[in-house]
């Protein structure tokens, strides 16, 4: 059957490997750096959390429905082509989202040390310096007075020690605010130098305290006698708030449209290839293809970062950094579109598989061990979202380049690939429960380590733990699912775990994580996630031994024993071990 062009398995596998490799490079162009770009636009952590939470929510809800619809109406080929073609335009729409600072330029390229509100967020316009503050108000400043919508604290003109002490108090407060906001040394120098310039020029200054979006901010105004300038600064803050809302709305709309087109692509391609190979009894050759996707991401995340770092200053002189990532994404999507023309898609509709997801949910509901694993997958998604969304922010605050960020991702993925040959021996020696516990422990250790980063390179040593906290952890969970599931149910259960539950956890983690970062800091967020994961690990280990020890029947071993254990003279189906085994398993499944 494989001699027919329709069922050319070797050719199908070659095309699938190339397709997964190109799609990995494509995803690496934007996905790891998306939250950095949103930060460049001027969106604070809560806004970014809402955007990323919406993205994961669409993946959890829309992907299975879309995969079911395109399969039922046999439109897989059309969807693959439309998704890749539409993602080219949808990604370019994100470039059209205006930053909060409309005068933003690529200061990295022109050598300027000026940093704007879109990066930190921090904004300086003439005599206004806006920085993040986490307290309810400036605690150490003198009594306040109101000027319109702005609450200010006045400093009288003076000379000598009094004025110098006043300046010192304000500078200490501004420095503390920036440190609590986890900003960079450049921003610290910017704000303090702006206050010094204002001090030497006017001899006096004012401090205002307003709220910009979710962020309380401190505003350093000009001379106390120049109240008209203060009013202009307040109007500028109000205008920035409107621009922030407009930026957020456009980002949300474009991201939803983009995710609706691209999120189901991986699931539709996987289902198509699996059914194509399953028809010719070659489904087992589908298991190693995930490595090609990881190789594509590993190569893409470093290659794109290096390419953009060298070309962005040549091709782009204005706008936020990261625009070239979207152009690269569109270019690689075009290449993936060309490969998808030859991607194997079965021309038949498999019977009896339309409601496998519902059956899998019903089956999982009756198995306590699967329920415990499902909750584990959900919590993994919650804590993993904080790493995906904000780890690069932390690295950027310590002066890391995008190339180092990409290398940190590649280091974790390559470690997962190198560990895979030892997968079987690891699961045999430590057991599936032991590997799950080890993976959760390593993930908790990573989170705790992230909260104490001290430089841009310090994140690299701990990334090798990703081979266990991501790779081995999911291998053990899939092995547990295969051991518990009946024939044909394991694939549907795996889709539920990594599609619905993991993505749902990522959505919840993104929504909550952004507000935790705003109220406290990234270090507190990672420490809290570490504590949550350790508590769940303790609960997991305490519940696991108390669950019933039901095991799936191993038919291969029974078939091997069939010749010696069974006699042709035995009468009736009650003496047939295969019938007995299937009947017992059917009864257990019904129960």
C-alpha cells in the first residue's frame, strides 16, 4: 500500500519533519519575545497579563472545536493553507499598534541613553519624569496641596543645607521607587539626573503623584511659580492614559484575531499526520517528530535574535524594538505555506472518532489518578505562564540582550532533546510518580532561582533543569496516561491534558501574575509560585499512595504467553484468556 503515491510513508515523514522544523522557527520569531514587544509599546504588567491570558484562553477553548470542525467537513488542507496565509497578515497587524509614546524612536540604534515610558515604563517629557511607584503615596514628602486633578507636594525655595537635604530626600525616594519597580541603572540615572537638572535650573521643584492606568506614578514638576506648566503636564498624563487604553484595545483585537487563525494549526497538523500513518499501521513512527519542532525553535530563537540585532538598526530607525520579529515571522510563515502543500492529509474520514474527547472526559472522571494528574497539569500551566510572560522582563532589567534570552530558551530545549534517549531507563528506575515529583521539584527550584537573579548571565546555568522540569515531567505524565487509558483513548487524553488543562492554567496564571507584578514585584511572583508548587508537590505525594492500584491489561504479554497457557481443547469463551481480559477491562471502564 505504501507504493501508492497517496500512502508514501517515507515521503510523508520527510515532509512532516520539514514542516515541523519550519513551524518551530516560525514560532521562535515572535512567541518568546511577544511580551517584550508589548512592554516596548508601553503596556504595564497587568495589561500584558490580560493579553497573554486571553491568548491562552483561546488556545484552550477554540483549538479543539476548530480541529473537530475542519475534520468533520474535511477541510484540513484548506485550513492549513488559510491559517498560514492569514497569519502572515495577522502578525503584520501587530506592527500597526501605536506605542503609548508616539515619538518613540529606536534609541538602542542611535546610541541615545534616553529611555521612554514604553520600555520600563518610564517617561520623561520636558520637566516631567514618570516612574513606577508601589506605595499609596510618597511617604517621606512634606504636606500636599491640590492643583486641579494633580496632587502635589511643594518645596519652598531656600539655600544651603535645607534645600540640599530636601533634594536628597526626594532623590532617595525616587531611587527607592525605581528599585522596587525593578528598573535598570539607566533609568535610575535618567530620573535622578532630570531632577538635578531641574534643581540647578530653577532652584526649586515640585513632586506630583498621579495614577496612569494601573500604575501609580510620581511626577517631578518644574518651578513652583510655573503653575501653567504643571497643568500642561497633567494634561500630558491624561493624554498618555488615553493612548495607553487605545494601544491596549488594538493589541487585544489584533492578538485575538491572530490567535484564532494560528492556534489550531499544530493540532490540525498532528491529527492529520496521525490518521494518515494510522491507516497504514505506521502510527508509531509519529512519536519522534516532536524533536524537529524543538530543533526548529532552538535554532530559530537564537538565529532570529542574532539576525534582528544586526539588521534592525539598518532597516528600522523608528518605532519600538521587535518590529523585525514580526517581519521575520511573516517571511518564515510563507516558507511554511510552501511546505504545507505537500503535507500528508488523509482523504477519508475516520469513523467513530467524533466524540473521543467527550469519552475521554468521561473516562478521566472515573479514574482518581487521572484526576490528580489533570490537576497537576493545570498547576504546571499556572506557574509556567509566569516564566513565559515575565522572565525576559527580568533579564532585560539586568541588561540582557535578546540573543542571550534566546540562548537561554535553546539551552533548555536542547537539554530536553539530549535527555530523551535516557527516558525509558529514567522512568523504569524512578517510576512515573517519581519522575513527576522530580520534575515538579526542579520547576520549583527554577522559580526560586529566578527570584534571586543578580546579572544577565545568571539565568543560564539553571536553564538546563528545563530538561527535567519540562521534558521528563511531561514524559512521565504521558506514560501514566498511556498506562491508565484504554486502546485509542490515550491520544485524546493527552490532548486534553496539554490542550485544555495546561493552556487553561496558563490563562489563569497570566491573568493573576500581571497584577502580582504590579502590586509587588517579579521576585515576589516567582517566590509565590515556588511555594504553590511545593505545596502541590507535598499534596501530590501524600495522595498518590492512597489511590486504588488498577492497572491496564498488557495484551502483548498475554499474547506471548498464549501458546503455553491455553489449550485447543478448552471449551467456551470463559476459558479464553483474551476474551476474559477484554471483558474485565470493559467492566472496569463502565464502572
